[in-house]
C-alpha cells in the first residue's frame, strides 16, 4: 500500500505578502498541492493522507471548490483528511458546502472517527478540530481495533510543547497499534519514530521555516495479523527555500566585488530561493555598505535577497595606532583595553570603541 503524507499545505496563505513575492508565493502553494495530486496519479499512490491545515484559515467557498475539483481528478488514489486548528470545522465552514468525490473521506467527528478502505485493507483513524484551540489530548483515546488491517492515524497536534493545540504523546502514539501515524501541525519535518512522523509544511510559510520542505512518500506491506513492514522517505518538493547564509568579507572587498561574489554564490545555490544573508568578517575601515543598493543590484540579477544584515567589523590597524596615537584618546583607549583578559571580548570592545571614537572625530 503506497501512501503520500502531506501535512500543513496551508492553501490560501500568502507568504511574503506585501513584497513582490507575495502573489507569487500564494500561487506556488496551490501549485505544490496540484503537483501532489499529479504525483498520486502518475505513481498510482493508493492513499493520500492530509492531516490538517490543508487551508491556512477558514477557506473561501471558491477555494474549497478548487480542492474538490482537484480531488475529482484523482484516478486511483483514496484520500483521508481531517481539519486542523487553522481550518477547523466552525459551524460556518465552507467545508460543509461542498461534497467531496467518493474517493475522499473527511474525518469530521471532533472526538473519534475512522474509515475502513476494504480495497486497501486499511483503516484510517482521526478526528477534526471543531475549535481553533483544543487542549484536551483527544488522540490518546484512539487505537487500532483490528490487527489484520493496516492501521493508520492522521493526527494534528503538538508533540513538542503545549501551544493550545491537541497535545500528542510519543509513548501513546507508539503503543496504540498503528502501522503509521501521519502527523501535522509542526512545520518542521520530524521523524518521531520509524512509524510516527511529521512531514512538515509542504512549502515554507515564513522566514523561520528554513531548509527543504516537502512531503513523505512511503509503502506499507502487511500479511496476516503479524507486524507490517514499512518504508518511507522525505521528498523535498518546495518551489523555493528560505536559505540563511553567512557571507564573509575581507578588507579587500568593495561593494561591487561583494555584489559579484555574492551573486556567484546565490546562482550556485539556486536563484529561486529566498535568501537571508548576514555579512560577516572584517571590512576595510573606510567601507560603509549600502545594504539597500546591494539588495537592489542582486534583485536586478534575479536573486531574492529578503534580508541583508551587516555584522562586519572594520579593519583597524590597532598595533600601528597603539604607537602612533599614544598621546591621544585613540591610543590611550587601545592601551587600556589590554587589561581585558577575554580575547573575544577585547576585540569586540576595540572594534566598537574605535568605531565610536572615530565617528566622533570623523578623522580617519
Ligand atoms: Mn496547525
């Protein structure tokens, strides 16, 4: 039985809204979901598991209808889904206004629900959020009932901390007799155990969601009532990643050379990605980076630099000034810093102190 587990699709979200990427990203979230449906068809996936937050918020009617249409294009795959905290089943939910095709099961009961799919000898358990916040450990009551079947749980909750969503407990999940537990809610991919996993978000939804995003593709083999064999892997799929990047400069780096070198690195890593860059290292002391203009130049080349921070320090000739400037404040400051024992602290104090002194005099 081949399954595809896609958690936290968050359709309708607009990451980077208010920037030039906003509308693009909103569309890419839908593209990513369409890709999933296409992959299900191409590879004859038996079961698509959507463990909540398919939508980012209460879906619009036209959005539910789009999903309904896409589900209708599935040629082989059965779908089991539930509502998470973001798309919870409030009485006014447009989820109630559409009847998904027969191959889709929406586990809507807020306490305990399941569906048996005889052609797959598989029973899928789960429940749907009926409120944005639920602190009761509702999944703790769910367990497999027939060891002759493949038993799967789709669950939306938090195994790491209490964030007013349903708390999950590793021991309980592992002991409830499930062949696989498809988790949603945490946007990082987490392998809780060989049979319990978060796929993470399908696409990164904010700048904190760095690294590869995608879905889980797996297969379960079961014969008789003995334990099943399972194999699954994470498949990176997101159109773009948020990439944090430290970029070291030297005293030789000029603004033009920086743009050129940085562009080389970004092109190598992929121009589609969204970069969060920190300049590090030692710059020539006369250099003042114009971060806005660097970002604009890189944008002109087609690179998405969303953040550019300057943590470089100026290259002061401390030893030379210690002698040359000993009769003034600069020299006296350098000599006084000798009493600081911690080398890192001393260097940082020298950098900041000299910058402040020189800015005051504007001499150098
Ligand atoms: Mn959630």
